[in-house]
C-alpha cells in the first residue's frame, strides 16, 4: 500500500509505514463510468463488538456438526460466514422436483491438495506488487457436511454430516490460524473504505481480544487488513486517517486517547450502536419463565440429555397432566378447561423443552386446537436458536379425523418459526385427502401409517413408540387426553411409562367431567385392588397448585414379590 497520511490533532503528517509498499500514481486503474467495482461491505466494526448471541458456541457447533443442526434462514446467514474459513462448498446438488429443497455439499478446507508455489511465478500486471506465496496445507481432513434449505410453510436450514469421517483431523483454532473468515475480512475492508488506515483498523479490531477470538480472529494481523483492502486502495489514493479517539504515537503505533470515547462505540450513522441490530432475537412477550430451583426438583424424572432408546427399543415416556381435586381433566368432553395456575403452565412448557416429542390424541387436538409448542424463554422462537427446545407434535388419529387448516394454531406456530410441523399417526384403510396431505408436508409435518392393533382394534402402544424411535424420537411427553391417559395407566401398558408428573389444582369440576380413573384391578381371588400405585414419589408446591412426581409400580412390586 502507498504512503499513508495520518491525521493527528487536526495536523497532517506523513508517516511511512515500512510494510505498506508505495504504489506509483499510474497504478490507478480507470473505472468505467456508472459502475461500482467495490460494493459497500455488508458489515462494519459494530458487528465485531456486538456479535451474534453465543457466537463462540455456535462456531464450535458448526465446526463439529456432531448432531443435526436446524437453523432459521436468518440464523444461518448470520452464523455461517463466521465459519466459512472451515467449510468450502464443493457443489450444489440442486433443487428437488417440488422446488422446496435445495442441497449444498461442503468439505473441510484441508481436504483439497497441498499447494506448493512454483519456482517461477507468472508475470504480474503492471503496478501490482509481487505476491509472496507460501505452501498451503491440504489433504489432511476428509470431513464433509451437507446443508438442506427448505422453503415451504416455513424456511430453514438443516446441517448434517456426510461421508465416513465424523471428526476433523484438527481443531477450530488451527483453521482460524491459517484462514480468516469472511466476516473479519469484510469488517476490515469496510473500515478502510471509510478512510481509516490499516494499522488503525487493526488496533480497533484487536482492542477486545475476547470478542475478536470468539469471531475467529485470534490470529488476525495487519497484513490481513491490507490484503482485504488492497484492491480498493489500488483505485482510491485518498489520504487515510486514524479512528476518532485514537492517535499515532511514534514508536508505539496507533494508541487510544485516554480522555476520548472509542470510535467503535458509535456506528457509521453517528449514533450509538443498538444491540438490537446485532441479530439477537428478544423473547416474545408471551414467553414463560420457570425458576431454576424448581427445575432441579424435576431432573430425577426427566430424560437425560444423552439419552438412547432402552434395551427394548422404546423411548423415555413422561406421562403428565393437570387435574382438579376430583381428578377431572375438563368440565365435559370437548370443552377446553383451564385447571392449573401460571406456575404450573410454565412447568409444563419446561417439560416440553426437555422432550423430543409431545403426544396427544385426536380428541384433544380437535377440542383445544393446541399450538403444541414450547414457550419457555430461551428455546427456539423465544429468544433461542433454530428450533432447539421445541418438541415435535404427535397426534394419534387412527381414523384421520383431524381437520387441519393454515389457521390451526399448530401450523401458525410453524409459520412464525415457533414450533415444528406435526406428525399424525393413522391406521390404514382411511383415504387421506390429497390436499390435507400436501398441506401437512408443506409445513414440515407428515403422516405415519401403522398396522399393528390390539384386541380392541386400537393401535398398539408398542408399535406407536417404536415407530417414533425409528423416526429419531428418544423421549416423548404424553399430555392427553383422558382416553390416552387412562389407557396408559392400565396394567398392560404401564410399563411403557418411565415417569408420571401430575399437577393437582385446588378446585372441583364436578360430576360429568372428563376423569382420570383407570379401571380397577382384581387379584387372583377377584378381590378389588388399587388401579395404580406409585413409587419414588415427591411432592412440590407450584403457586396454588401442587405437583406430584413418581414412577408406576410394576405388578410384581404391587404384589410384594419385588422390593420397591
């Protein structure tokens, strides 16, 4: 780069920086009228000092891609440029026949062959300096991923591993050392294009080492700043200056004034940067909060975060519901009834965030028109990333009776990016309306057909739960309605239930309500026995309500043949 004029306290002084090679005036290239060969960068210094939420965590996740990652389009476009020093797009598989799915394949940058500079470099254009080429490392990592963008009832990206290699042969810091991200180079270019000298840009970007490190800039150098802006400086020869609040100190380079606010605190429009512009999504007003002290009480009854299906191939099943003092779920069949208080509602949504799926019957789906999502603050759609913490809605509808429309709450939450598309479990022999089928697929849902029935011609729980495991579901929260709850509490089905969490509200609904009351059992002599007994029981108050957590005793435990 050419000699640089540095403005200090209103006076012009010329300071020749040895590393900035002077360029002759005729090195300027003519720019055709009406064209802009240097479009304005999309980022500036504010993007560095107000980074996206949990940037370091997201960079590591996008580097490893250990599990499937789902992001909204704006989130993908926000985070992916911070990791593009690792992933290089190999090819685009294209869009499927529906036009909704677009697939791209990426490989680790170190998959490409090692580059060794030639002894004799080809001639450079007049006025351009000779490039100092180095050996480029390669051929050491074969890790690959694919991204699938879906554009339908919602828009989002799914990122998964492909190929045999499941881990990088290096860490993320190694990639940050050998290659800079698009974001860092774009920020550097934008600052130089504002008229700031590279040394000043480097000083400002390096002022907060932790923030720069999170963005992948631990090894950022002055040369990176010069390289990012070199093409622009070949045309624009105007004198450069230091940032406001900084000065050139002979022998120490660019330093900050002690009594002046740093320039990077203000954005390019002359006012202080608003943290709302950095991509952080504030939680909606209807978000719910559940206190940490109550979460610990529940942990013993919830699926572990590293859960796998049990030895029989079943998921963790949590049966949970709220009842009145007379064990009623609703005032009458088909009537939506609010029973528990706000603390219990927040607890329910916390439970949803800890399960892969939430399951109800078609009667509850029809009567309540539920959203079947999680509104806990911090999950996807409520201040979190992607759809993390959002359960997959599952509706048992053997007769395909559930009528879905775009105005159904479960689908409007999908459109808003606050929930997932529902899966509907049906029995064969029921002709599906092609329009309903296509609409469900449009919103990311699908139908699962099962053919395994019990002696009462109901879909068997074993088949339902194993079908969900086959779809990647490891934990299921079952909320109702009354028929499903009573059925799972029967002795022949109780072994499918891993834990039970019941909220009891201080009110009676009265006769005629929808009750939780499984059929009474009898011993071998015909003597009546309690329908269900619990073990490992704990009680916990939630406002005016009280919560019971426990596990169902097996037949052997109830009879006394097995110690509880």
